[in-house]
C-alpha cells in the first residue's frame, strides 16, 4: 500500500461534544472525529475489489467463528450494547458482523467506494466506523442519551423507529444523525452527491485511545486511496 497521506490536524472538541451525564454513565467513552474533503463517491472499482479479496483472505487466516467470542475488542462492544438496550447476540457490533459474514462465506455489502473502504478498515482494525455527508450536518453535534419516544429514521427503513430512552445517540442542532455505535440516519448518509465526509471512529469503554487512533489512520488511508480527497485527522 502507498505511504500514508499527510493529515491536517483539527480540534475534534469543536465538532462533537459528549454530554457530561453520558461521560459519567460510561467512563472511558471516547470518539475520534475525522474529515475528508473533496471525496469522490462512486461504485467500487476493480482495485478496491482486489483489496477486499485480500482482506477477506486474511480474515479467514486470522479468525474462526468459535474464537470470535474471545476477541477483546468485540467483547467491549458487546458489553456496551447490553448497557444501551441492544442484544448483541441478535445485532452484532459492526466489525464483528462483517468478520462473521466473511467466515460464513457470505459476500460483504457493496454500497459505494466510501462505505466499502471504511468497512474494510473496520474489519482490519476490529473498530466500528461511521461516515456522514458533512454538508447535511448542522453545527453543534452532541452525543447524549436518547429521550424516550424520540424518533430516528435510519438508513434503509421506510418508517422511523421509536427510541426507549436508554440508547446513546448523536444529534446536530436539528435532528438525530446516529444511534451510537450501530445505526446511521438516512438523511446524512454517504451518497454519490456527497463531497465532504465526517468520519467517526467509535470507541466504547475498555478500548484504548491508541487503538482508536490507529483505526482512524487506517480508515483515512483507505478512503483517500480509493475515493480521493484530503484527509484531516485530530
């Protein structure tokens, strides 16, 4: 792979704030925010497909279905899921779900080059990643506890779902953009019209910041390699 690109530092504190009550509820909860400016979103090409095949081959060498329960990072996500009202035996943490698809012989999702790239970064690093069309987001992003009865329209759903008040969500000044760290909103999804991204490296208690920083670097490397644009990292 090519040398990693040079990233322009940004202050992530100005982009996404974690509610104080949520920090007390989940000590060690942290998120890394990244930008990619001028991205090109399109159908994944042959080069990305070849890279995907290599990643899948590595997954089959590294893991088996029985041993996944012992992967420490996956355990941290599962523990967090239980605490926010998600059954991780039914809805798997993102990276674990992708690894399980590969081990089961099922194809990985093909969405577009951006989503496919950060999905591969998620597989390689075991860390949940998300991306949003930054131009659809308003200032003042906040990670907080959901309000009971609050409604969230996730990607691919015809109708919004109603939240019960234990979930962790991310909102801008007008709307919910994610149920953290497993569902993203339809309104801010990455599409062919997207030019500027906000990438989230989704941590949960127990995962070291260095692990998250590495995942962020891998994600920016793959997205800029296969989708163009200029990456900016905290």
